[in-house]
């Protein structure tokens, strides 16, 4: 079929199915040969996304004087399993225990908008399968779209909604749950789910991508496949993050949800366990544990909410006026400070901290070094802060401490009770306490 | 000499010189043998600090019924060089070019307060030499106490004072300048001096210690010796940080002042160059460069002040209410955001950011990942932020960007002029711009 040079080719082009291979030629004779990839509703009118033989995708604005040729037979309907009906999986996959995939948006479920060149999230289950046909190759995967946004827009109330969906998935018989999530705030969400979910009968695996799945360099397919495998095969019951261990596609680190942080803006191996090695890794030879993960519970999984968002996280820096810090804390029930070194702020901040503690605000200390323990007993500043009632949170990451604060505020009324919850180990989040003590 | 059991030994003990070896016995027969180390004026009454044979220091509260024995002859007066008179150095050291050591307090110039067990800074030149007798072994060192405090209490105005002292030291003929500084905020100060000092005729080396010099495990002596050597022998003219490269005493990393961050609360090798390898290292075989440091200038060194402290640094996190962020920015001329990933905040923050920019506030973006570039052109959120006028600062650390903001605010009046200074390379602070571009 060749569109007539005289008629506008756009209507015919947009009617072609995803996967169709075509050759497109502009009026100057330039031509592109490629496969039509899913078109986002937010893509501009007349923008046709093509995957070229090089693997790169391009978006082409199709003028009325363009011509095109259909090169092969139209693709067959992709072998989409009945994603919502776990029991209907094919016999050879029926032995594999079912996994539920919760999607939230984020790069792993995003695609390039070929008009702007930017990346926008998609939430549609069919589109996920179009990008990740191998998703269901190892067994049934039940896809449940929960949110549809980039992770910088995920808020504390979403953590609770996600926790509830995890609980529902296990209640429906999932062996493990995968959450496809934007990487920007994945460490916050993984910590939140670690505190919010109790009695987990199987793995909860957060996974993301640093490149969107319609780009040839995407880490999305390999990360997602690894996450599904960990969720299906992992014999443990806690919240983890699975991402590239290094730059190659062969190995994936399994990080504890409370001890992981995004430490690079763009690399595939951006996620690092802090203050502890990763729990383990998945490579071609299987799952390997470096530390003992939390065992599976009998279940049922419980959502141990609620949370109270009246907590804050403030990073100290030289020149931060005490009044500005005090104003930041105003109206909050608790503040996690990311102090310097072993947990310090300028001594000029002691007054507002004392006043806040006097009126019942919980002030907790972590370190902006993002590694190592805080300790109020080494320097005079720390001693005075501890004497004022600042709670030192050992080796908790500031982000984990903040998330735990919101959880603790949702579970206790009085400052001493909130403090007791913050100091108690809830989800394997304290590492230093368990290490043999020696001079360092 | 044996103090009579009937008389209180305290007056005799406190009169003994530093360095005197004694045996001290309590009424129960327990005894300690050690050397008297300098006693801090803030140490409690009757507390005698002793360095034991094990190398550990203890503070002993001397009761009236204690006894002591003087074990050796009193020590000779330590060979303190005339620290303030460079020209008066001994002939064999006269060939070594002079180095100026500015002290500011911090652990490297701190000692344990034997009453409280905490660490307090000391500023006294003689005490520095008592702790670091080897300081002057390689040549003359001119000691200038500038500040006397832990580094969490060092404020932006102190950066200018330090810069002026560096300029004065070079004007007096120093070959290089060492600044002994607390490690907690050393990265802020090194960045500040990088922007504040121009036309440097020699090295400016910040150095600190993670353990105070009166503790046997102190990294202070080896760090300080390394810093002095880099200042004396280094053929370059920029601000660097010299600290342990690893856990052993044999190798020291030389970090560019704008690219270094304290990344562990207690380890000796807490300092890391971010987004670039260290400039070089010093080991037993000498100085080795991995990157080309900025060459020495003809001088004279200039202090390129002033700075304007009406800037702030705010780290975004999920659940940060836009109103709280807006209030934090209120009254400031500029705010550096430490956003997520490639430089994002929740889209709910766009309104206050637009309003702040409209009234002339400079809003700049960095990444809380602390590595990698920010980029507003990958995701929809970044595009909207850039369209609102947020300035993306490539691979600057949030802390370096904040310090540079204060410097830029001191040098320009209008927001576009401040923005132009922030985007211009001033002290080798941008790395990513100079790298060959390739898909990552």
C-alpha cells in the first residue's frame, strides 16, 4: 500500500497498528524506516513515533506532503496474557507463583513525548505490556495501575494507598509484589512501605528505571525482569529495592528498603545501600544473599498506618539563621535535622531547639554525611543538643528518619511515645547497633 | 619525690610540667603510670590528664588521699621554633620555604575535656606545637590562630576573615597556607575560599581530623603533616582539602575545594571528591596528580569579596508543603534547591517558585543525589521548572552551589547578573561541562 502523493497520509498512518513496519518519506526525499511504537495521547497531533533499526526512537511530524509505505504484514496481536486473571495463565506458566505488579508512573512506566522530547508517565496496562512483553514470560503477572505520576509528585498519603494495594495483592494470592516507581523518591517510598507493612508473607520489590522503556538504552526491561524474579522466587518478607548493581545488565542489587538512597542523578547503578551492604544480588546464577533478609510471615499482610504528615526534614548549613529554622519547624509535631558530622548544628540554634522541645516538638538528629553513626557524646555541641532533648537516631538516613517520624507521629500522641517509636527498631533500619563494637 | 600521704597532692601535681612522667596511686592501691599532657582550662578542678603507656589518655580526678611519684627527670622545654618569626628558623630548615598554618579550632586543634569526656577546641599556638611537635620538622611553620571553635559554628562572615588571613599570609611570604579546620563544615569553607580567593601564588590546603590529637587513634598528626607538605611542595594555586585517602596513614587524597564533601560521620577517609576524582594524592613516594591543578599565579592573592548571606539552601522531600518552602525562601535574594534526581520538586511547588522568581529571587537547582548532572530537559517537571526561570547548575554539589550563591549575591545586584555569575565557572567547580559527551 502506498499512500497517494495527493492525499494527506496522516489519517492512514495513525490507523496503523503498533508494531507495523513502515518507510516514511518527506517531500525532500529523506526517509525513515522503522516500527511504529505506542503513541502517547499527549504527543502532539501528527507526531508519529518510530523505532528505527538502530534501536533509537524518533518522533516525526508528518506533513500533508509526506508519503509512506507499509513494509511487512501487520503484526499479530501481541500475546498479552490476561493480566487481570491470574488463574487463566497458560499451563506451562501455571506452576509459577503469581506476582502482582503495581504501577505508579515514573520513568519505568513512562515514554518520550515526541512533541516536547520530555518524558511523561503512562499508566495503561496494555502499554506496559507493549513495552515489556517479556514481563509475563516467567509466569503470571497481575498488573494493577495505582498511580500515574512521576515520583517527585508522590506524597505521603500515596504511601498508605500503595501499602493498602500491597496488602490487597497478597490477600488475592500474590506470591510477591513488584512496585514500578519513579526513581527520584523511590527511597522514601521504600522506607515508608517498610514501616507501613507488617506480617508480610512475601517480598515487596520496588523497581524503577533511569531511562524510559522506549529508549534503546533503557534499564527498565532488565530491572523489571529482575524485580519480578525476586518477587516470585525470593523467600523473604520485607520491602526491598532492586536496581542495577553496576552499569551492565547482568547483576542487580537487592537493597533493604530503609537503607537505600539514590546517589546519582542518571547512572543505572544510582541506588546504594548506605551503612550496610546490599541484602543480596540477583545474577545469571540466581539469588545470592549477603545478609539474612527478614523471613516471610504467615500473613495476612497488615497495613500498620496511619501516618501523620506534620513532620519535617531540615538540612543544616553554615549561615542558616536560627529564626529561619525555627519558622520552618513552626506548626510541626516533629523535625528531623540532617546535621553535620556526628550530628551537630551551630550552637546559635540551641535556643529554638530548646523552645520547640519545650512545646512538645520531637527533634531528631541524623547526619548529612549520609553514612556513619550520629553520636552526641563526642563534642560539646552534641552534648548540649542531647541535654536539650534532641533524639539521636544512630545511623538512620535522614530520609528514612523523616519517613519513620511521620509513621511514629501517626502511632503515638505524646512526644516521649513518639521518641520511643523512633528509637525502636521496626524494619531492620538500624545497622550500627548490630555490629560488633570496636574502635574505628 | 613522694608526696606525703598526709598532705593533699593536688597543688604539687598541677605544678608539674607537661611531659613529666609520674605514677599516681589512689587510696585503694590502683595506680596509673603515664605522662602529663596539656591540661585544658575548662577541665574540671583536680582532673589530671595522663597519657598512658598504651597510648590512651585518661583524665583522673585526684582526691586528697591520692599519692604520686615523679618517675624521671622533668622534661626539657620542648624545641618549639619561634613560630611567629619565619626568618629565625634554624639553618638546615631555612632552605625549606615557609608555610603559614591558620588555626580555627575543630577536632584537629581540639582536645578531650577530661571532666566531661567531650572534645573542646584549643587555639593556643604552644598547645598546637605540644600536640604536633613534628609540625616544624620539615621547615618553618608560622602559626596564626584565627578562630577557636568547632566548625558547625563557623559562619559565612568567618569565610571572609579566613580569606583575608590567607591573603595576608601570602603577602608575608608564605609559600603555601594550611588551614586547620573542623571537618563538619570544611567542605563549605573550602568552597567559599575557592570563590573568595583569586590570583593565588601557592596552595591553600584545608585539613582536619576525625579524632582529636590527644587520642592515640588520631588522624590529626598525619593529616597535618601531609597538608604542610602539600602546601610547601605543591606547584599550584588553588584551594584544596587534604585528608586520609583510606584507613591507613600512608596516603592522602588532595580534593578540589569545590568538589569535596564529608561523606561519613567518623571514618578517617570521610572526605570524597564528588563528580570527579581527587586532584591527586600524597604518599610515601611524593605528590601524584590525576588531574591538572590550577597553576600558581604571580600574585598578589586577592580576596574577591564580599558575600551576601541572604541566600538559602533547601532540600526537597515528599510531603514538604509548598507554603513551608515558600516561607523558607521569604526574605532571601536567592535559594539553592537540592531537588530529586535530575533536579525536580513536586509540581505543587511551581507556584511559589514562579512567584519568588517574579519578585526577583534567584532559584537554582542541584541534586540531592550528590552526584551526576541536573537536567531540566528530560522530564516534564524539569521543563516546567526551567520555563519558570529556575537555574540549573549542572553538577555543582548543593553545598557548593549555596556557597557560590552567597558569593554571587555579593557581587551582583540584578537577578540576571547573579544568575550569570552562578553559571560561569569561577574555580574549576563544573566538571561535567568539560567531559566528552556520550550516552550514559
